[in-house]
C-alpha cells in the first residue's frame, strides 16, 4: 500500500504517508520471513538457513534497486513505485499460496507471541 500511495499521491502529505506505510511493512517483513524460513528448517540447519536467507534478501535488494532504476528511466518515479507495488502484490500471492501448501509455516501473531513467551 505504501508503494501505491507513493506512486499515486503526488504531494508532500503523500510522500510522508506512503513512506510511513511502506516503512512499517518493511520493518515487519524481514523478521516475519526469517521466522518462516527458520521454522521450516531442522534445528541442525538453522544457522545455514539464517545466513542463506540474509544473503538472498540482500541480493534481492541489490537487483531490485538496479531494476527499479531502469524502470524509473523508462516510466518515471510514479511508474517505478507502481511497478514495485505490483511486484509486492505478486509476492503476496506467492506467500498466500505457500501458506496454503505449508500452513505450519504461517502462524497468527497471538500464536507467535505465545510461543515466544513460553
């Protein structure tokens, strides 16, 4: 949603609103995806999973930045944000499909809090 706001709402208020929404989502994404990756791995392989996940997360940021730079040159800033929102939506679809195939990897926030507390 933050990317769509940044792409469609061209004012200072839109910039701040879109940035806040995007930042909150980004702050929650890394730990949530890391939790899913670690939960899926056997205990003996969790260190390797953390390293691999972090490396590919960083690689995706690098490739994403280069790709979005090319999109910006072709479609402008608004087009870049809308393209990024489309990529995020595609990622959400993949996550939802994965959640249906492996429901043990996707838990609700109360379940996560309860397991962390105990």
